[in-house]
C-alpha cells in the first residue's frame, strides 16, 4: 500500500478532520483515508448539470402538470417596489 504525506495543512483543517474522525469513531488516519477513497471513486462517476441533479431528486414524484422550459427566455430582475 502507498503512503502519502501532506505538508502545510492548515491547523483549522486538521482540527475539523479530527472532530469528524471522532464523530465517526475512527482515527484521523482512517478518516482521511476514507475521504480520499470516496473522492477518488466519485471521479469515476459521470457528472451531470445542476438541472439534471434537481430533476433526479423529483423523478419519482407523480406531477399532473408540465413545467415549461425557459430556454432562450430573458431573465428580468425582481421589482419589489411595485
């Protein structure tokens, strides 16, 4: 297995990682290993846009109306004084 040394890590980042490790009841080393493993695995997953992510959240809901697309529509700022 490989080893990795991280230099010049900010103290507050280390403190937050230690707190996270404590919440998960494991060592700092195990916590960082899990974070890095998860980040590496996410790189293998295809990325989609925000709209697609929002649509995926609501895909199982049964709406009985269409939501119109706004492609090409000019966005107007909200006017609160009218």
